[in-house]
C-alpha cells in the first residue's frame, strides 16, 4: 500500500456500484467513552476530508463544462460517505465535547504529519499551526469545565495534554502574515501534496463547525470564544491552503485529493480497533480507488498525460494515529515564541508591525480566550469536585 503507482493497478469498486441505503448512512454511532479516542479522531478527520472533496469538486464544476457530470456522480457518493462517517458521532456528545474532539484531531494528526513531512518549510508550518490548536484545546477545556462541569480528559482519554500553547490572543495576524510559500508541483514529493490537501481539509471543517455551533450558545463568553477561535481557523485554512502550488491545474488538484483520500482511509483501516468501523474504512478504501481511477481517466483525456507523473514515487508508512505527546511537548518548548513576518517564521520580537497593529484593534474591547481561562489550570476532575 506504500506505492500509489502500484495502487493504480487496483481499480477498486467501480463508481456505478458504490451505493448506500439510508440505514447505512445513518448507522449505529460509536460509543463516546468505550471506543478509543482515536476512533473518533479518524471519524472527524475523514468527515472533513470528504466534505473538502465535495467543496473542491463543486468549485471545479464551475470552471469545467465537460467535468460537470463525472464530478456530480462522484460527489453523490462522497456526500453519502461523509454522511456515513459523520453520523458515527453519538448524540451524547455535547457541542463543546465535540469541539474538544475536533481540537484533538488537529493536534494529533498535524503532529503526525509534521514528523513525516520531508519538506522542512512545510513541516515547520505544521509545527507552527499545531501549537495554536494546542492552545485552543486548553481554552475550550476551561470552557467545558466552567459551563458543563465536565473534564475534557473524558474525551481526550489521556492522549493529549491540556496546557497552554502559543496564546490564542497572539494568533491573530494580518492576512499577509498568514500566507506561506507553496511547494513546487514539479519538485514536491507526492506525500507533501497529500499532507497539504489533508490538513487544509481538516482545518476547513473545524472552521465551519465553530461558525455553525458558536451562535447556539447562550453564554456570552462562549459565543465570543467561538467567534475568536473560528477566526483563527480561517487563518489556518489560509495558511495551509497556501502551501499548495497555485500553478497546479484543477484536475491535478483533483488527482492529488483522490490519492489523499485513498491514503487517509488506508491509514484508518490499518489502525482501527473497532471491527465494525474497520470494515467501513476498508469499504471506503475500495470506493476511493474507484473514484481515483475515474479521475485518472479524465486526467489522461484532458491533460493527455500519464497520472503516474503526479502519483509516482513511494509514500512513507501509513499516517500514525497515536498520541504525539512527547513531540508536541518538544515543539512547545522550542517553538512557542515563533511568530511570522510575511511567509517567514521569526522570533517574537521580530513579528510584523502589520500583525501587531491588527491585533491591537481586535483586542481593544477585551480578549475572550484570556477571559475564559483566567485562573484555570487543568487537573483531574472539574471545578465542581475540587475545593474552592
């Protein structure tokens, strides 16, 4: 499974045979407490990947008349896959608990990607972003304790630390300081392209979730906290999206995205411990191979090139779904004071004047992420069970 060129020999399940019933789409959910936290990490990640696949194809269809039908046919299945995946989340997750789970995905998956990314600048970007998601987890954990009297570790299951990272108040940057240097499509390894597509998809999903959930809270600090962190997630989508080469054609990006979906589902299938969910991941590897082969046929037809030009070369081992605590602590220790000046990473004292000015205006009425965690320090249990 480590060579996508070899994967092209496997046609997977033909697109016309990729079918669902309502019962399959809205099936039995996972258990909030009994399933391993990384089963939920995989569920959230793969929903984000599928929703991003839909987004990319909707945009592509606006520019390519000949591709409208094949893109619509694949989107139909991808929507049904996204439903089957996202409906695995159980109803006993409160929106705040799901938020904690989203941040665990961002931290653990981005940390795994950062360590297997061969391009030093791209790896630096993932490390930079994960320290911000790490701090978001801390702020939301404080909110969960205060608002619902719950310990975030019930969701995290001890895999992910709950301590401050780069302070959320420092994440707000001028737009020019969120753009990164992209990979060169002719030089970058396939895994570099896969990583950028995957992390952009994950962050996009997080942004959309916070934008939808934020207004449903009555608590004024919670409403402001979601507004603040949703703004950072938009910056993260900008940051990670800019890692991709804008000179790639739409159909190249489509091919990379399909390859990324195969790789991500294969990683899920390899490590899933719940047999019922593992079976779903394996089924979707087969579906994605079928979809990838449709993309390959259109790539040959439209660009008159061999898909192996894009998909050639070995991949590292499957993405690791496991606690990255030691790596995250090391990055926190060494890089928490990094800031940006344009596309460059710089020490705190060299941060761009544009970002400092932008932040000053934004914070002039107070900073929700500071308010929510004032005096908060995570310890097992909750405020309700500790002596005041």
